[in-house]
C-alpha cells in the first residue's frame, strides 16, 4: 500500500506543464522579456505542487461544507463556485465560469454525437438482423433472382421439347 504522501502528490509532469505554459504566456504578453524558454528549479515546482495541493484540499473542504449545509451528498459546480466566493477569490470566478461553459458545450456536443452514432449502429444492426432472417431487401432480391432463374430453365426445357 502506498503512503499518504505518495497518494496526495499531484503529477509532476502536469504541474510542470501548467507552470511552463503560464510562464510562456506571461512572457509573450511582456514585450521586454527576451528569454524564450525559462528553466524552473525542482524546488520551485515542488512549492507550486504543494501550494496547488493545499488549495485543492481547502477548496474541496469548503465546497463539501456548502454541500453538507444543503443536505446533499454530491458536490456540484455551484458548490465549488460558492466555495471560491467564501474563500475570497472572486477573480477566479469569471475564468472558471467561462471554462465550465466551454466544458459543458463540448460535453453536450459529444453526447449528441454519441447518440447519433448509437442510432446509426442500431439501424445497421436491425438491417443486418433482417438480412439474416431473410426479411431484408437483399434476401428478397435473391429470391427474385432465383425465381427468374427457375423461369429461364422452364423456358429452356420447353424449347428442348419443341425441338424434339
């Protein structure tokens, strides 16, 4: 079993990616900066990781309290928004709301795509099932072709009889 420290650590690669991404964004916004890629000391990444971990714990505990006061067991996005207000970080609300709207739109479009794919698969499986049972149009075409072949054979037999 892993120790608690290992379980609670945030992934270092993700922390590094977020920190470097933000720093490069800030450098693009600042015309006086000349460095293209900034090096981040291991201890600085550890400090960012610990800060993020503590913030997440504090935010989730506050959101949990709000959820508990509402006599619910599941924390939702509104609980997190209220927790951010209670923690006095109002500058985070607008970007968070924007990100949440984008996430919901993407999720809704994925759901509609999945419904379309599921409906297409269902229709295809129904057609395949009809063909297996001999109820499909291909089965009918095959029966008609067989009937036509049978009539041609009868005509050939009649021609042979007439020649004799």
